[in-house]
C-alpha cells in the first residue's frame, strides 16, 4: 500500500529564500522539528536580483537580525566581495553598510547552514494545498496576543499541507515564504511564461487555499536588469568604486573574515539610451496593459525612470560583479522588461559597454501577494491559527525585509506551538518593528521597501546600537547563545569603562595638543578639558584624539563608534527618548476587540471602513492608518476615556454594594 502521509512535524516552512532560511533556522534553533520545503534545493539562499546585502535602512535590518540571533549577517560577512559604508559623511542615523556578495558562495553558505541543523529536514516538492480544521478559539488566544481571537467562538487551525505528488505533511505550524513564486509569470517584451524567477517554475495551489480561508489577494510585479559578459566591458571608460580599506561587518561577533575585495564601476545612460527606450515603449508589457501589477516605487525600471523624469538626461548605473569565479556582471539600475533585441541595443549605448554582450536578458515577474493587514503583528493569519506569512508574499521588496519577517515568523511559530505570547517588536525598538507595524496596519498597494524616513525614531535605531536594543531580547527568547551573549556583555563593559575614562582623563592646552587639533579639525583647547568634552565638539573624532591618547587606539571600532555617537548626539537622543515615552503611553491604549466602529456616528465613513477592516489593537496603531484624521483619533480617545470612567464607576458601585452587609 502506497504511503501518502509523512510523520507529524512541529513547523513546516515553504520556500527557501531569505525569509525561509531565517524562519527555518529560528524554528530549529529554538528546538522545534522543522521541515523546509522548496521547489529546488539547489537554489536555497538564491539572490534572485542584485547580489548585495544592506544599504540605507536595510543594513539596520540586517544588524537587527544578527542582534536577535538570526543568520543573514553571518552569511553576508562570510561571502562578501566588497564592503562599503554608505553616507559615511552624514549623520549616524543614515549611515549604512552594504556588501556586494558572491552569489554562488552565498547560496552554498546558506545550504551548509541549513544542513548543519540536525532537526531541519529538507524536501524538494511543490505544496499545492493547505489543510485546516475548525476548532474552538479558547486556549489559543494567549499565543496570539491581544486580538479578535479572544472573542471568537471558533477558528480554523492548521493541520498540514499536501504536495503535487499527493503526499500529506502534518504540522503544528506553517510559515509561507514563497517570494515571487505564487502563480508567477515572467515577461520579456511581448513574450511571457510561467515562473517565479528566470529558469524556475512558479508555485501553484497555495493561493487558492488561502483564498478559501478568507484571505484577499492581489498582484505585484518586480524586475531585474540584464546580466552582462564582463569580458566584453571596457572598464577603462568607467568610474571605479572600490570597497572600504578598513571594512565594517554586519555581525556583532568578533573575528570576521578578511577577504580581498573587488571593485564596482559606474556608467550612465545618455540621450541615445533614452531615445531607444521611448521609441520602443509600445513593446513593453508595462505600457501595453499586459502586465498589471504595480512595481516597486523605489526600484523602478529604466522605462519608468525615463518617462517619469523626462528632465533628467542621464541616470547612474552600477556595474557589479556577481562573484569571484564568474565573469557575469550585474547592471544595477537597468531593470527592464523590453524585448531582448531592444535590451541589447540599449546596453550598447552605454559608455564602456559599446561591445557588451547580454548573458541573461532582463525580465519582469508578476506574482500573487496577500496584503499583510490580514495578519497579526506576530505575522500569523487572522483567519487561521498556526499559519504565518513572511517576505514578498506580504507585499515587501528586498532580501533584508524578507529575512526580518522570516526571523519573526520563525520565532512566533515556535511560541505559538508552545502557547507563549508572541514576540512583537515595537516601532520604537527597531526597524523590524517599524516594518511589520507598517505592513499590518497600512494598506500596501506597491512593493514595500524599508527606508530610514519610515522610522520616526531613526536616531535611536542606528545600525551600531542594534545589539544594545535587541540582543537581550534574543537572549530571553533563546536565540542568542552563550558565545554571542559573552561578546555582548564584554562590549557593554568596555563601553561603560570607556565612558567613565573619557570623563576622568583630561588634556591641558599645550602647544602639542593644540597643534594636533588645529591641523586636523581647526579646533583648540584653552583650559584643562576632559576627553569627553572634546568628543562633544562636532569636528573632533576618535581618530583625532588617537594622536595624543594611546588608550583610544586599543579600543574596538564598535566601541568607539557607539561611544562617540552617544556623546555627540546626547541631547538629541534624550529628546527623542522622551518623545518615545510619551508616544508609547498614548499609543499603548488598547482598543476593544471586534469593536463595532460602524456604530460610531461621529467617525467618517472612510475611518469606519478602515478600522473595521484592519482592526487595530491599540490607539497608536489606529493613528497610523492612512485615511484616519486627527479628529477620528480624538473621537476614539474620548470614547475610550468615557468607557474607562464608566468601568471605574461600575467597579466602585459594586464595591459599595458588597460592603453594605458589613455596615449594617
């Protein structure tokens, strides 16, 4: 008799991209038996688009993932071909590390990580159906947090999944991280084919199962540029961009690998390029109505750039190697879905690429997604207990955004199984918290990309202090091991020691000291001054103090970066911390579960509709919903205040009645 079922497992993860890797690793490291299912085991950790990690706001996400005990930072550090700190001349809130990665090496490293976990099972198959059953909601509300589950009499809960071979896999939780594969469709000019990315099949069946559970879906698109034969590029005509001579790293762990770095190059579009694009727009599926899903606003195709910004006569394009052992080159900023012949002609208009040959044509991919307002902050579906969604299926764009969601989904799937309250990071604590809060409280109509401007608290949420903010949380939930915790404790001790030393050690206004200060930053001291007071001056940095303070030279770079930032921005940080406290107090006011907003006559119709759809759990979440006005929030505040007053009066009245017998 043919077996059609598999033994029950704690957590199934569908998809082995950046979200799936973090989800599976978190689940396994927290002690759950885990099965990672993917369409192709050879593409675990595949960098579908740009072979790079980090950049503005994204580096903060990677640092936070590492601080919590995730693995993306480790993967990036192990496989870089270039490391570069962007915005280094600007304030600490917007400085960002970016790693150009070896695509093949990154994929291999991720596969080894997964295979190093004995409680992760790998399966190459296609999941086509999600199996659920109706159960009483009582008993699982605590694992969801403050949510509508608390007042429901019953809810659907995960049982398992079926694949296209007819096998059934039973599980206690499911994390769906299918990226761009759900009913994926590829476009190159007028030609289209099914697929989640070039050369790979799409995934079919899951969309229907989620719709049957009551989830709403939509279509989005993304795209990639052509890959070029690097041997056919004349780099002598291009601007060379090397990595940092002293690199920084993503992981807070010490002894990061030191590797030789490869340069990137810069070229530009020109009038010939733009003329070709305009001439052939009628052959682009984006402009003929064949491709319907909206694309990423902050990573537009070259067609979009040319049509949206007609006043710009040139756009920067980065020529980036895809690895150490390949001549394949990525043309960053040249995403398109024009036909192959047009792409080749466009490439040959670029300086240095006059004779360049395309290895892989650019394409667009259109895919299903599920707006994340249908999820709790834990990333679990509001329609079915035990089913979590993470990554591009939630409407995001980017490896880092996907990995951050995968990590949280992996943690919370485990906590759901164990009937523990979910881990929910606030906006005030992290970029991860900001990302998830935006997704589940706002309607996303285009691929969401993390930006520093999306955080109201970005000076507090820097990449250098991610460990200070999140490593204690990672330790508490069980992802930060003894080795990482010891590193964190040692760093904290070094920070405290250095802060005390800077206040105790003073310099006198000698000629030698003033010569150094005058030479490097046009500053001088006129009286005995502590090193702490010197560092408070904007032009004076550690690298200047090191000229006359030997101890500074021995400090780890991470300690110096943190201490200097805390000193220079002390006043700003205190003010922002006070703002966070006030906002937290107001924003944490809880809203009633399953409240009938339609019955509040004073609310606008749009506010009623949005509140009923999104069901925010706190006043702070309601305030961030697009379409709600300050007046709407004020009305909710008044109603909540009145409700609280009535509750107090009722309680006091009840106490009085209970006391009567004793008074008689």
